[in-house]
C-alpha cells in the first residue's frame, strides 16, 4: 500500500538525518491515508527537528485527536503531554515535561509547553521564566512572545495567528462545557433576541455570517433568523465541532479579515462574538467587515471593556477595548444604533464585563 511505502521511506530518511526529504515522504503518505497516525506523528517529529515548531505541535495534536490510545502508548512522550493538557491534567503534563527537559535542555518547544502549564496553574513567575527560556533558544517564536507580553503587561497590536489557532485547537472538544457550564457564558444564546429587538420589522436575514463561529454555540439561534448561514473560524478543530451540528450552510477555516477581503458575497447580518478579544487593533477587521456589508446590514460584536482609552493586552492573553476606542475606529464606516453592557462570563470569583454593539454601515 502506497501510504505504508512512503512512511517506510520517510523513516529510512530520518535514519540518514535527511529530514526535509523525510518530511516530503510523510506528507505523501498522508495524501493516501490522512488519518495514518504513524505518519502524522513522524511528520510532527521531523518538523520538530527542522525547527517548524508550530507545525510540529499541530501534528502532535492531530495524533491525539485521531487516536488518543496511540498517543499515550507512543515512544514520543510529547504526545502524552498534549493529551494530558487537552484533558486539563496539568500535573500529568508537567511530570512528563520535566523529564523531557532534562534530556533535551535546548528544546524551545518544551519550555513553551511548560509555560502553558504554569499559566493554567496560575503560576505567572514560573510561566514567565519558561517563556523567556523558549525565546532565548528561538527569539522569533511567536507564541511564547505573545504569552510573555500578556504576563508582563506589554500590549501588542494583535496576537500571532498561530497562537489563536493553537488555543482553540486545544480547547475545541471541551469548549462548550467549559464556557457554558463552568463560566456561565450566555451571550450566544441571547444574541438572537438582541438582534430581533433591534429591528422588529425583520424576522429573517437573507445572508448571515457568524465570524469566529467556534463550535457553533450561536449558530442554533442564528439559524432561526437566517436563510443562508455561513460560519468562519481560524481553528480547524472548532470548525469540525461546528460541522457536527449541521446548522450552517457553509463553514470556512481561515482568518476573518483575510477571508472577508476576498469574498464576493455581501451579508445582511454579520456577528462577531468574543472575536475582538483575540484581535487587539480592530481597524483592519472593521474595514473587512464593512467591505462585505449591504446598505442596510447589521454588524453585531462584543468586547471586553476597559475604562481607559485604547486597548490593552490582559494577563489572560485576551484584549480589552474602551468604548471611546471602538467609536473612533468605527467613525466614517459605521454608525451606532444600539449597544448594551453585559456580563460576558465568570473568571474565578468575579465577572468579566463587556459590551455588545450593533452598527449599521454608513
């Protein structure tokens, strides 16, 4: 069988330290059998060797998603780390990582993973220390750079796309339970009523797009007021979860602004719930949304709100925006016709406060 032949060829090339050629062989094996765990794992390993750390992590996560038993029994112990982390077993992940770091003290990927574990445990100083080690080894490593910025209070314009992809790929299978049952996140379930109340003359919108649709939490309500419902998300894992609901007419994996800038379709209703908290500087997003609006469209979005003008990168690695900043960036392309302060979700013992805006294009 061709997939096994290419996989064997790749393993032989690894033994010869010919990692680029090995990478090509494993990619060919996966063209014939996309869920071939041996090849997925090996592709992760060669990307790791080549310094393609984001691609390596993506492959490791894919192994865990395809076959968790394989992941736990594999000689590649990073797969166990990825599995434990995805299940919220941070101590289990840490135990393995500490052993791996002893054997591989110059592996930036391991220090980045350690940083993520310590963030999950609320140990900021340990997280900072490990992210700094990752960056000493790989100065342009975008994910620890973003996390370090958030922990030390340095506001960047936007997070690396790979950070957002990795975050939601990790989170996809437990996203709904975590947000709804543990964090009391209700915005997706009330957005339909907010939209209907804002314009009682319209009960159905012709063309609707759910920007940052995630697992489709808002999709159920939006389906009832949409003739055509499109969802877009940067995380393939999130889109895979949304597909299971069978409520979207089309689902797209990709960056919101980039996709909107090449769409030929116009939309009557554009919704972006908990999207701007992972963007920071909203200018290009607002412009891309405006490009896809009809004359009487509605653009609905939420933010985490802050009092001081501008926007800030928080220790949570999310962004908060001020009302003044949002209005400045909307000026000239949108006009506000409704807004509402809300409690977005719980964080620890307190609530995260936010705001929902409904704009029309000018």
